[in-house]
């Protein structure tokens, strides 16, 4: 019954579509918005991917963020191998959990305690429950274009795959849940102020990406010297609500301290969420914050939250080995690689006359196919996604694997050497011309 002879990407995808909805286990992987068959990958090393058809690509997805040291980095692989030899899962405390929590807390000022989970989704879901318990309130405020995982309460006007497929939210979310979520335009201080004036006493928390990067990268703006995150923390706190800063994507990528290291002056979130980089490619998420809030978690407090595989020894080993590689030198390398790539892309698109804007948040960046800066979700949706699609396919054809969506950040790693950048540089002019040829 099972065919093992089908090994090309096309064969694998058609088999996958029989047994896995749309053939994928996460929507953006399906190439649904750009068309075509997604390559099935067989291995990866450094900045390079190999697919089932014998092709090689320069990777600019990095598993959507975790592979910040590049694929199959030797020390990370060795740490996982060594941990595996000592047992795959205990369901009981182990030292790696403590060391990983200490590492994360030591990097991010506002964190006093941290709990490990298995994904970013679990982290934000747990943070919402904790915020509601701490405040005795129900309403959650989120921003259009921000993605916080597939938590029922947070799917309205979400970024990432929800944006890629132009979905307003998700079916299957109850009306009661939807009623407790208020969605505001990102960066709109007047809307935040008005909402708090009207319903401040009902609001448990505001959740925001520390720097939105799931509608493309949209850095928070300052007004009168006050950043948007600080404004949110002051506005929420004045009404007894909490601020949850979602650093699942920006954490330990935007800088050594995450995006908080870029704009954490004069304010602090109450709770923060992490994922991606902290697991180095294995399934890890985390949420943390003030000790008094975290103390509400079971078993000492009334907020239940648990996980059979949370704090898994392989996952903590991968996370710790990844952090070991993330010193100041690594971040300055990431920064210069990111800037060099931004320049290459901008030069190629300019030469071909393609309207574009490159936006950054720390070492993160993305390219929007429109002229004007993007400050929120409406702007992001107004880009020329058709031009992106032509660009994407030309890059793929030339051996560069970009996120298959115009609404995603591009990810470099410390393994993206100048030689790797040269390969991208030689693919760019043709792809830029393809983008221009409507
Ligand atoms: C990826 C992401 C999540 C969800 O994490 P998963 O591990 O995919 O569940 C949440 N928030 C942000 C900002 C993300 O980028």
C-alpha cells in the first residue's frame, strides 16, 4: 500500500495531498499564494538546502527563524546527539531547563521567571490565560497584521499565513471568543487611547509583536521620543491592564536581547513570549515575566498550564547550544550580512525599476513590493504581490529559497558567508527583471 518509490518533490507532494490536508503541516509551506509545487527537502547544511530532486538552494527562510546559526551547526548537532544518548524525555525535571531559563532571563531585563512550552502558540495562549487570571478581565487587544500563533483569540486579522492567504481570521473560533478580542490598526495611538477610555476596565491585556514581522517587517515608530511599545505599556498600566510583548520571532534575532534590546528604554512588558531561536530548531516556546504574575501558575497558583514534553532534554540542549553561538560577534555578523543583502536586493530592484521598500528591525528585514513605507497591515496588503510572485519563482529557479509569501521576513544566519551572498547576488538581476515584467 505504501509507496516508497515516489521520491521526487512532485510525487511526494501528490502523496502528501492524499493523507495531509493541502499536503502540508503548516499552511505557508504549501506555496498556495505563489503557486507551484513546494520542494521537499532532504537535508540542509549551513546556508544551503538540498531537495528531493537533487537541487540545491541558498536558504533565506531558516525554518522561519530558528536556524540562526545555519543548518546542522556542528556544536548544536553534537549537543543534541549527546542529550539523545542520555534519554529522549523524562517527564521530570532536568538541568537543561534551568540553564536555558537562566540564559534567557540573563539576556532580557524584565524577565524574572520563565516557563518552557513546545511552541510559540502555546506561549501566547498561556500568557493570555495568565493575564486574564491576573486582572480578572476578559478582553484582549491585538493589532491587525500581528501574528501570535494559531490561538483562537488571536487569529482575527492575523499576519503570517492568515495574511498570505488573505483570510479575515479563522473559521471555528466561537463568537464569544471573537467578542473578547479587539483588533486595532498597528501604531494607531489614538485608537488605543480611545479604546481604553471607553472599555479600560474590561481589558486584561494588550498583546503586540515587539516589532511586527509577520506582515513583513514593520518597526514600531517613535512619536515625541516615545516608542509605540512604551506608549502601550503606559496606556495599559494606567488602566490596570497588562502588556504582553511577543518576541517569538524577534527574540534573540533582532539583537542579543531580542527587540527589547533595541527599544527597551523606560518601559517594561509584564509578560513576554518566545519561541523559534530559543529551541535552535527543536520545538520550544517560552513565556515569562514578573515573578508575581508567573507565581499565579499551578501548582503554587490557580492558573493551570502544563506539557508532557515541555522542557524536553533534546530541545533544551539545542537551545543552549544555539545560545552558546550567539555572542556579540555573531550579532555583528548577522547585522552586516543582513545589511549587505538588503543593499543587493535594493540595487537589483532599483536597476530593474521595481517599486520596493526595505524595512528593518534590528538584524531582521523584509522587502515590500511598493514605493511607500509600510506602517501597518493596510499598507502591507497594498503591495504588488504579483510582482513578488514573479520575483519569488525566478529566485527559486536560480537556486535561492525565499519565504513563499510577500508578507514574511527574510532570514539570514551566521552561515551566510560572503560566498553565499555572491550566489544570491547573481540570482537577483534576473529575478528583478521578472518582477518588472508584468
Ligand atoms: C511564529 C510566531 C508565533 C507562533 O509560534 P509557533 O511556534 O509557530 O506556534 C507566535 N508569535 C510570533 C510573533 C511568531 O512569529
